[in-house]
């Protein structure tokens, strides 16, 4: 009759588990720092782009008002 070999289950040492936990924690903290720096760079780019867009919108609105005002005013050309 064939006997199945059994594996001996030993509890893991808490030191190994603690080191693994510390490595995972450090890795996640490093990743968090990296992502925060990336977000900071993107936010500064986004702010610049947003303010540039606001300036363009106000410039366009001002030009539209000026064009509308010129279209409404009668031309002051003297008849010949």
C-alpha cells in the first residue's frame, strides 16, 4: 500500500513575518511619496493651463463685445 507523504507544518517565525510586513509598509510609503510628487507636478501644470484658459476666455469675451458694439454703432462716414 502506498503511503502519502505528509508535509510538516511549522509556524512561521514572527521575525520573518515582521520583516515582510516592514518591507511591504516601506514599499507602500515610497509609492505614496512618489504619487504625491507626481500629483503636485500635475496640479501646477493644471493651474497654469486653467489660468491660461481663463485669460483666453476673457479676451474672447472682450473681443466679442467690441465687435458687437462696432456692428451696432452707425458708421460715421460722410456721404460724398
